[in-house]
C-alpha cells in the first residue's frame, strides 16, 4: 500500500495530466465539430462582431450597399424558387475556415433575424452548410467541409442517391459513396441535394463529378466531385428556413 | 510581484493577440497556423514546479478554446506542452544547470538554446493539436507536416517579438 502511495506521489504530475487530458479529449469528442451551448453563444457574440469589423475593414471602398441590396433580393427570389414556403435571409460570411478537419463559418445574421439552428445556408453557386448555433446578431454554421458530417446527394435531378462526405484533405473536392456499380454517371454531372435530411431543399448543386472509381472491397462506386462552392472566396449567402414537411397521412383510396 | 504582474499581462496580451489577430492569419490551407498564445508559456521561468506548467498550459488552452470555438483542442494541446515543457528544459540544460531564477533568455542561454527550446515546446503543442484534430489514421501524415510547419512559423514569430521587446528594453 505504501509503495502504491509512493508511486502515486512520485508520478502525481503525470497522473493529473492523464485525468485532465481525459476531460479535454471528452470535450473534444462531445463538441468537436458541433460547437453548441452557452459558451459558444457568448463567444459568438463578440467574435462575430470582431470578424464583421475585420470584414468591413478588408472591404472598404467596395460597393457595399448595392451588394447587400442585391444579395437580399437574390435570397428572396432563390427561396421562392427552391420552395414555395421557404423564407430566405441574405447574410454575409464574416469568418470561415477550410483548413481544419472540422470547419465552421460565422454569418452576420442571428436570432433577431429569425435564424435558427438547422437552417440551410446556400449561395449562388450551391450548398454551403447548415446553422448549428445562433447569437442575437450572428450565427455559427458547419460547411460541407467537415469530416464528421454526411450529406445526402443525388446525381442529376433524377439519378442515384448516395452519401456525400469530405475526407479532410483538399478543400475543393469531396466524395460520394454507396453508388451502385450499375449507375450511369458521366464526368461533369451535377450532384444535387436530395432534400431528405430536412436541411437543404432538393435540387441545390453540391458539386460536379470529376471521376468515378470502383471500390476494390465491395460492389460500390466512389464518385469524386469538385464542390460547387469555392469555400475560400465565399462572401454572400442565403439562409433558408424550410418549413417541416407535413406528416404523411395515406387516404383510404390509396390502400 | 512585478514579475507576476508582467507574466499575467503577457498571458493576457498573447491570448488577445491569438484570438483577434493570429486566429485569422491561417495561411496555405492550414499548413501555416500561428499559435501565438504560446508566447507567454514559452517565457515562463525554467525552474518552476512541473505541475505549474501543466495547469497554466491547460488554463491557457481553455481560454483559447472558448474564444476560438476550439472545442477542447487547445486545452488538450496546452496540457501536452505543459507536461513536456519541464522535460524539454531539462533536456537542453547546460552542464552546470539553470540558476534558481532563470528564464528563457537568449542573452543568458544563447540563441541556439532559445531556438531549440521554443521550437520543441511549440511543436509538442502543435503536434498534439493537429493529431487530435485529425482524428483519423489517414490524416496523420498531413497533421505531422502541418504541426512542423506551423511550429517553425510560430517559433520565428515568438523569437521575433521577444527580440523586439529585448531591443526596446536595452535601448531604454
């Protein structure tokens, strides 16, 4: 017993390190890539303001007012096109990362603009990501460039469906998995959102097919795609609130 | 007392600089990620008790995580560099050892020592940060490369700022 005690005393720093490291890794596992909660909202308030200021300084002298007005108009028109009940809010990206495994972005619209977690973020080129946390004036979102997220995609407007993922390497390419070998796919085909996850409306471009490879270990194809959105230069986006689908109630005549 | 205040001020400034400036200066798709919050950690006195480096490294990591949406990554990395910092100091100790109140100082210990010490502490931090962040075996080679390049840049940054402060002090 005394030997055990001496061993613990001798290695108390290392033991404390292991305990604290376990807490830190638990924090990473629980929140990494899905930052939510009070601290995130608190931090989002002032880091969002600072990022917005940085963006403003960086873009002084540009046709700011015209751009905002056009983006707002574009958001509303796009929302109407995508879903007759969808409601669009124009926003500006004030910070985005694309170099990490779990990336995020901040936009200058928040709870006071009716932005809520779960809403889709798109831009003129295609799908960007979804909102996960909101402050009064800012919202935090996760882009397609996130190794722990999967998105539902369809090749062409009526083609095969698969999981769209990012493997954490180059910021401009993603992969589509679980595609049957019999699928007809051509380089250059567009991969659209399916609307199945309740985040994006259907038929928003996610990427374009670059090449198709056969998986040696199974019967499926992997489709390599180039993202529709250039995450490095994204600026104006639209946040879409797509109303929940009404519950399906089969009529007696269908049975 | 003055030394403690200066150390606290240094931590505050390093944290603010990391949060408001260097967090936004990530270059080459993440291959150059400045970790300036380590500035104050690297300059801690060399003969404190090992547990102090561990706790201070962890606390600095928590602060950085909260202000940059790190989600625990900087805490894990701060604990790792805090654990290894006394060991690195021992590894690089001169034959006669350090004086009781020794601090990392190029004037007293030489630029070669300063460079090696700063790089190793920063690399320990960056390596753990990028490895935990990668979270997958196939991303480990990239994490190794990113940690080495980011540690090299951060070392240059820390030594550059340090030499500026030293220059100002010697001019006064």
